[in-house]
């Protein structure tokens, strides 16, 4: 994770919090509430320390589809290596 990275809630996360949906552990729910979409990772990491390992918390929330990052990139396209063309005489 980058120090300047910012995490924000997905639409699913907002629904889960609004509906108080069961199944989300209290520790992750508390972390999700703290994540405001404005705080950089360097500061957020300090805030999440009281709940456990900050990187693990963020990874769990991302795996559940509850968080995204401003550094999230789509997968890179796969390119096939160009084959050398036979010399034309």
C-alpha cells in the first residue's frame, strides 16, 4: 500500500452499514465506519491499529467488496510478443 493511497467505501459497503447487515464482524464494521474516503493510508493505518493489523483489515474489506482504493488499477492487458518477420529480398 502507498502512503498517499486513499480508501473509500463501495456502494455495497454503504448498504451494509445502513442496513446493519449481519455477517460483518464488529472489528471490520468499526474499521469501515472509520474509513471516510479522504484520509491517506499513512494516517488511516494509525487509526486502524486499535482494531488489529491495519493492512489485514483493509485487505479483508477489499476482498468482501466493501472498499476500493484510488490506486486500484484494472488488470494490465496481455500482449503477445511480436514475432520477427522474415526479411524481404
